C-alpha cells in the first residue's frame, strides 16, 4: 500500500531556519509533509510538476513556492529533461514568529503570506527574480544573525510583491478563509455541510432573507466567485481528498461528493484541477512511498 512520508525537519530549538542546496539530475523524493514552513526554489526544471495538496502544476524554467505546515507536497520529474536541476530549500519552524509579532502593523504583509501558505502559494517570475539574489546569498552563508536578517528581508519582499497565487483548495487542506460577513459565513457553513446533497438557490436565499438575484450579486461581491463555483470547489476539494486517501472508485466518489452523473464530475474536476480524476489519483499514487 502507499504511505505519505512524515518528514522530521532537521531544525533544533536553537535554529531560526534550515537551508539545503542541491544540484541533481532528477526529482526522486516522494510525496511528504512536515511540521515546518518550507520555501522551495528550483531552476532548470522546465516540464517538471509540483504537487501541493490537491493542486498539480506543470513548471517552467523557474519555480518558487511557499508551503505551510503539514501540507503534503512533492516535485516530480514528469517531462523534465534537465540533468542540472538546482534546488534551494529553506525550512522555517512554525513557532519562529509569534502571533503578537505578526500582528504588528508593519508585519501584516508577512502575516497574510503565512496565512496563504497554509494552502501553499507559488510566486510569479517578477517575485522570483527579486528573490534570486538573496536566495543565493543565503545558500552561501552560514546561519548567523546577518543571514537571519537576510531571510526576514526575503520573506518581506515576497510578501509585499503580491506576486503569488494560492495552490491547494482550503477544503482539501482543512484551512479556513477569514469571512467578515455573517450571512456569507452562514451560507458557507451550510454548503460545507450539505455538499453531498442537491443545494437549491431558493434554500440559500431563504436562509439569509434575500432574493436569489440579490444573493448571487452579494456572494460574488464578497467572495469574488459565484455560488455555483463555490459549491463545485467544495465538492471537488472533498473528491480530491478521497481520490488521494481512499480506495473508493471514481464513480463512488463522484456520487458521494454531490454529482449526479460521472460525466459532470469528470468535466467539473478537469475544469478546476486541469486533469481528470483518474490522472489526479495516478499522480498521487505514483509519488507515494510504497510499503
């Protein structure tokens, strides 16, 4: 059977971070997770794939991702033909920054980035090029006060760049997205609980005492997506979890997650994840450690 590797980061209680630089001909480390934040930079990786939670993306020549604690991830060979892969991995203990420190006004960008990292984030080329010099400087220096300050500056620069996108769905990684509207929270709670059932617009609008048209506009304004898209994201997030961690068939998972036809499930899954449910499952099984 397959097993997810639980990695123990080599960070002592006295360390501020752990850095490892590698030059290698291929990606061969299996799917894993650990109780530390990870900033991972890779170059010469065109054609490789990054798996974070239920997100799978094909990479270009450069990749920089920030992964939250206990979120499974792996970089796989896929179609990468390079034999000069360069990788810099920085692991940061989850208790390095206190809640009180993160709540300081000047640290808000870093706090928001760490919150987003709970589902994994990937940076664009502009942010990668900004970070490149400091990443190389860190890789060539011994851990010290100055190198710790370089890391802090690197994290701040990445945070204020706003040049990143979220990877895994919050429904897969069991993270909560802050909600400021009680009505939105009430709707989300209902959808998260009843995603297996038919969810009618009339039921939702009655819950918050709004007309269906008014509710559609209100939900889109507050969440930047339609109610139907949110419902599908919840269902596909749950389906991805079952595909990765269960032996249920694709058909069984389809119906268990609220889809009344397998064709609708396959079409919706591919539109959100970019691959079919079967391809998603195969990627996870291939990268799991076999015991």
